[in-house]
C-alpha cells in the first residue's frame, strides 16, 4: 500500500495532527465539565483569603512569591548565587520589580 518512505511519514503526520486535534477537543469538553467546581474553589479562596499556590518546595521565597521580600534570595551575602534551581525559573513578583527600579 505505502511504497515510499514519504507516504509513511505523511501518514504519521496525519495521525499525529488528528491526535493533537482530539486533545484540544477533549480539553474543551473537560473544561466545561470542571467549570462549576473551579468557580466553587475560587469562591472558597476569596472567602477564606488564602495565599498563593505553593509552586516549589525548596525555598521559602519560591513557595509564596507574592510575600517574599527583595533580599531573601541573597540571605547569605549580597553577591551570593541562588543555590535553589527554582529561584532561576520563577520571576519576581511585580511589586518587587517596582520597589527596586522605583517605577510606578
């Protein structure tokens, strides 16, 4: 049926594009199903005034970035390198950027 390698490759691409399309359809259906539960959780977070989601577990300034101060990554001495990998992945929160640069 398929005599050339290019025919097999095109079939492979078509199957993969179909699978990616099905993944998008699946996620849209699941999002619609999960919307009431997400709204309920959002209301609970607002009512209980919960803090941010804990993204990383290694350093306290990456666990809750919105409550970190500008000096916590450098608590050993000012020119020390951040020895936690998550410190190089997460960006500083916006209120710390304005505190350092003085921009409003």
